C-alpha cells in the first residue's frame, strides 16, 4: 500500500475509534413516500420545497456528509409473522409496492435508504449503525409527521447521544395545523432544556 492509502486508513480508523463527530452531519428524511404524502395538506408546498432543496445537497457553504431516506418498508403479508406491529394498524409501507417508495422528486442517487419499521426511524433498523459508520454527530430532521414519527425519531436520536436539529420549515403533519402544532408542543416540552443537544432551526439559518 502507498503512503497516502495507509494514511487514509489510519485516519479512518482513528475517526471510527473516536465515534460520532459533532461537525459531521446527516440529513434524515422521514416517511416521504408517495402514499404517505398523499395525506398531507397543511404546509404541503413549503415543506416539500424545503426538503427537495436540502436533499439535493448542493449548497455552496454547507453540505451534509450523508443524506438518509427512511420511510416505512415492512414485510407484513405472506410471512409467518409480520415484522412490525404497525402492520396491524396501517396499510401503508408494504415492501416493494410502488406507492410505498420515496416521492420521485426527492430521489437522489447519492442518498442512503434505511428501512423504517416503527414510528421511530431507529427502532429495529440499521439507522444508528449507518450514522455511526459515517461518523455522524449531528442529525438534521425533516419529513412527516411532526406529532408521530418526527417526534419519536428525535427522541431516539437524543437518547443515543446525537445532536439534533429539527428543521421547522421541513416538517408537517397529516393531522393538519392542529397535529403539527401538537407535535411542536411535544418537541419543545421534551427538548427545550437539553443544553443545545436538540435545537429548532430553519433551513435558511444554515443552508445557503
């Protein structure tokens, strides 16, 4: 091996040993599938525009180290046992169905797909391992729904020690204004006193 290759491997090993680094960031896009987006009316255009802008990851002054698409993708039918309790309460997110796939306008060949099995993107998935493999310390969260999966995923991310940035113009709810505001109230109630581990931002604050 050449010197440059050996040095790169050494630095990668050191970064891996040190664990997540706060200055390495990920964009986590939650449940932006075709069928789930059909139920969104409140802040529909604004939210989609923000997510599309961020997922392109082409700003001149800021770039995510990885973009993660995580939406429901469950084996519910023709199996000995459904792999998620959500199989019993919703018809969305069936594996391999076209309508369960990411919205076409958000598809990016450089993004990483993590199958989602529950309200939280972390539950029973490879998300934590994926983020740690990239050395991610900060997660920017966008998607739906503010009062369900966004809240659950932020809670899990915080418990796992990540810095979290909830992008306010990039989240909304299928329950309309009431559901969105209820979700924001829960988020603020849980995380306003986390010494900055969880913060609420707008895309214009960091993405130019």
